[in-house]
C-alpha cells in the first residue's frame, strides 16, 4: 500500500511532467513525496504567484505539455490567483494543485479551509475537487486533457489532505492513458477554397500571426505560406518568433499603416481584442480570413468572411497547397515594397532615441543596449506592459531561443519566475 500523493505523482509522470513549482505547505506534502519517488524535480519558490508564473513559462517553453504548480490551502491558493489569471489570458496550459483541509472536517472551519474551486472557476478551463483517493489519477488526466486540448488554458484540481494521505494500492488504482490532446486537424476543404478565392483577389493583404500559431507549432508552415504568397507578415503575442525577424516577409513597425490600407487581413491566431480595437483597426470594407483553434473565437467582436478552425500549421499548409493547385499567385511585390520603405523611414526616426544620452535614460536607448547584447540562443523575457511594447520595436526575437512576456493581462512581476522556469527547462 502507498498513499494518494504518490498516485498523483505517478499520474504526472505518465503525463510527461518533469518538474513542479511550489511553495511547500503541509496540505500538499504528500505530492512532493510522490514526486521524489518518480524523479520529478520539485522547485520551491518564495511566493505562490511565482510558482504559477513559472509553470506558465514552462508550458510556453514545452509545447504540448503542462506546467505544474502545487499550492497549499487558503492563502497558498489565493496567492496563486494572479498567476492563474495571467495564464488564462495568455492561453497557457497549466495544472495547479490546491490543498484543502481534511475532507472529513469539510465545512467545519478547518485550517486554511475555503472554497477554492469556486474562486478558480472564472479563470480556468477546469476547476474541480477529488474526494476519492483511488480516483486521483483519473482527475489528473481530466484536468490535463482539458488544459491542453482546444484553446489551451489553466486547470485547477483541489485534493483534501486526508484524501492525499489516504492509503491506496498503486498496482490496482486506475491509471488513465495519457495522450497528445492537441488539435491536429486542418480546417475543412470548403473553407480552404473560400480563403484561396479571397487571397487570389487581394491587392493589399497582410497576415498577423498570434498565440494560437505557437500552440499549433506552426512556425514552419507559416514560413512556407508567406514564401509562397509574399504576403507581409506581422507577429504579436506568443506569435513573436514564429517567423524570423530576418525574413524578407517579416514586418514590424508598419502594422498601423498596413491595417489602414489592407483589403484582406489574415488573422492566424490573433484575436480581435483590445489590441485590434475589437476589430475596428481593420477597415470596414476589408475582407477577413481568421484561423483559430476553436470555432467560438472566430468572428468574436467582428464578423469574418472565412473562418478556418483547426490546427493553424496544418491549415496554413493546406492553404499553400490549394493555392498551388489553383495556380493562384499573389501580386503583392509593390505593396510589400511600400511597407518596407515605411519601415525604413520609421527606423530612421527612431535612430536618435536609440542613441540618446539623455537622463533619465530613454527607454529605447535601454532597449537598444539590451538588443546589442542578445544572441540567437537566448531566451528574452519582457516583464511589464509599456516597456514590453517599447522593447518589441527594438529587440529581435532570437532565432533559436524565445521571447516571453506576460500576455494580454499585462501582469507585472513575471520576469524572475519566468527566468527561473527557463533556466530549469534548459
């Protein structure tokens, strides 16, 4: 006989989890015991928000796998809420374990007892509690499946300390089969053909690559598509780095001009949220082709002409193949040259700030000094809101590394826990 914490750790091992982030607490100690047996590294931090941010970063650096944070009951869980909310807006697949007072004293006012499940429900894809020790692995699998499938996001699983510590036979306890839960299929052929027709008629198209393209692992497919079409491409959110900033089809500074004149906008995982003025950044008469992982996101805030639901990389490859079969070739060289000239002019305008000697230091001078020190194997982390926007104008995403920032929640303080997770991951 063993105990429930070891069953939880065995389920994590079966899911491919290599490390967990935590601030140790008595309610969840049994899981650490299991992690030691399973060879899962336990990384202890000094604030639960940092543990969740680190799990968020781990997931971003290991597509297809969850980042895991383990939080003790009461203030342990509440301290982690901001990290969960940040992962919720950033679409990061994480599993957060929450401790709880003993189940046999539930609703009697146990130490640090509170309703964690209800607290987490609005900012997670999955929020539940397990009250049967032999079912722990079943709940872990359900939480991870929900976190990773479709549009990724956080899952929260509460296990009371007496349930975690109760005896269980590891040889007979159910252990579900963990598999790759991610969306793999491309969009339907009829929608692909409709998008090809719009692409063939476009004179001033542009593409915006966002977070869902990262979770689709679609970088190579994006490169093939933009090379086949010549379409000017901009990257935002976790889409940064999906197309090399050295690529001739990559554009960075001229997005506002491109949007203002576009007759076709391809949104590859870029939602029409505040960053796109809820759709109003696109001209009213422009056509929109939107690719995303979930039908519910297509057409949110503004109707689109063609919705392509599925794995974004697979869908871009189908689009490239369909354009080739139809003999469609986009004539956008003059359009791209105009945008490149605008980029060059904007680069020249920034030059004075990049080399400014003013005090306090000009933010762009700071970013330029950082950019000069970055090589292609680094992981670059932007901690904050305004400085991230400034840095994205100057700092190139490394070719072999990564760029990470909080995401649309704009949480301050992700820098150190993101860096901790990056170091552990590499």
